[in-house]
C-alpha cells in the first residue's frame, strides 16, 4: 500500500516561526506591558492556539518576549502573534506589530540556537537565559502545546548551548563580570553580611549579580520594577522584598549597593535623589552598578563623594583581559551555532528518508518470499538468479522508458549507478 508522502523538511520548517521583541527593538515601557507572567502562560498559549499556532512556546523574560512555534492556519503569523500579544497586554495591535521581529524556517532555528547559547543577550555568555528557555519549554510541554517537531528544535538548541559553553570561553566573560562586581562590593563595604542591596529594574544581569551577592552573604535585598508582577516573581526567586518602583527614594538610604537596570531612557537615579540618600546615610558609601541601556544614572552622580559608580563597560573592561580573546570566543561560538544548524537540518532530512527505506526493504523482502514460495526446492544458484531478475525487473523497465523518452540525463544515470551498482563490494545492513 502506497503511503501518503509526509511533508518535506523544508515544508515543515517553513511553518516554524519566532516572533517577538527584545531590549534592542522595543522601548522598555511597552516591553514591560507585554511581559507574560507565569500565571498567564496557560491562557496566552491557548490564545496562540486559536490564532493558528498548533504548538508554541512563550519565552518571556526581562529582556525579551518571544513566541516560538509552528503556524499552520491561513493568514499571516506575524499578525496573529501581534493580536495575541496585544490582547494579553491590552494594547493596540497597530502599536505592537511594527516593534516585532520575525524569523522563519532555518533563520528561526538559528535564532533559537543563538538565544539558548547566550549570543543574543545583553551580556554575551550569561547563564540565565538557557534556564529561562528550558523553563518556558517545560511549561508549554506540560500544557500540551509542544509537538514532536517543536521539541526536536528545542533539544537541538540545548545541545548547541552545551557545546558553546564547553568548547569556547564564551561564558568566562559573564562569570568574570559578576566576580568583578563582587570584588568591588567587598573592597568598598567589606563583609557583605552587613549590607543591603536594591535592584531598580529586574533585568537578567542585575538578578544574576544579586544572586551572587546573596551567595556571598548579602543580608537584605530589595527589588523594584515598573512591572510589579516581574518584581514579585524575581523577589520570590531571590528571597527578596518587592517594593513600589516609584518609592525608590525611601529605600535608597538603606542600600549599600544599587543595581540599576531599568533602561527606560529616563534617569531613575538623579543627583538630587542620591544627595538625599547620602545625607540620610551620613555619607556612608554607595556602590552603584549601572547596567541599563540606555543609562539609568544621571552623569552628575559620578562627581558625588561616597558614590562609586560603575557601568557595564567598566565591569567588562575589568573582567576581560583582552578584547581580542573575547572576539575569538564569540567567533568560535557563532561557528558552532552554524555547524549545529546544518547538523540539525541534515538529521531531519535523514529521518525523513526512514519511511522510504523501510518501504523499500519490505518490498524486497516480499519479492524474496515470492521466489521461495514459487521454487521451494531451488538451490542457491537458481534462487538467487531468480531473485536478482525479479529485483531488477522494475528498475530495468524504468531505465528503458527514460531512455526512450530522452529523459536519461547524466544526473539520473549517476543516481542509478549509485543506487544499483555499488563499487565497494558487498555491503551489509
């Protein structure tokens, strides 16, 4: 029985889309509204299903919101994703859609691999994003929104991320950056068990630094974010206290370390605000880490005594021994990603040939059984001669027909020779 041919790899991947926005493409205030909280993932994925995504994962972090899935319905996947995101946030789709980027097929596969390998992060090599990708994948799978094809893409992304982290020095930059921040904090304040820190903007890198501060003994941690849900979730993860972002002036006086990661385009730490905090602290020093893009800190603050201000470039400069070594690590990582994309596509194509190979073997076995049934007493010479004749009958007739129709071109002839005339001697299974 002839089976209905399955969709080709190219056809299936042509329906794989990644649509979203990140810290580079979307203003922070809008990105905060589009953030999808954990408790909203189920209803959001259900909406995506209604919009034609037969399977999908929602990746929602401090720096990106992305929909990763296979869209099978008629209509534009970008518009469908825009409607789902806009409805969840209560925004106009006409405002949201121009901010979205879209990757399709092989480009989407490569984008996911780069995200998982932390090549698309603000700080390249940071370890947080892989955990976030895994968690988002797991939630969607538990909700029945991950099919075989989507799961294969994610598993290949994890393999890629593992190779990048184990075969390159890409992660050393992020680890060293955090180590530098800890070193500076200790040099300013000494024993961190007597210190308090505040995060303004629950960015992934700020949370990574805060997590390591906690591990080094930090006594108290406060988290404020314009998105209260995001602050609450981050506070739960770090055993911290979530507070109202607009009341930051009240807790700055109690903070020995301040991590700024809002990136809203407006100064969240002003000279006046920090003057008041220093006065209340009786001029005890404050270590300010500004990792926001654009900056959260008014430049005049750097002139204040007892303020030790470091931005992301300062930390990276101290963390990295040389930019050339960093560039080599990034280039090596990008090469691994490209190789993994090609390997993944090759593996899919090989799997696609499986049903055809099985059907071919089953047909050959059926011919063998017929020969044995027709000539039960035949010796090996007679049986094999008859078997070869039967097996080659159809290919022979096909070659004659192609020649008669002048369709036996050099490419077809080479393919026939490769299939039927092995030049390496007998081959096994």
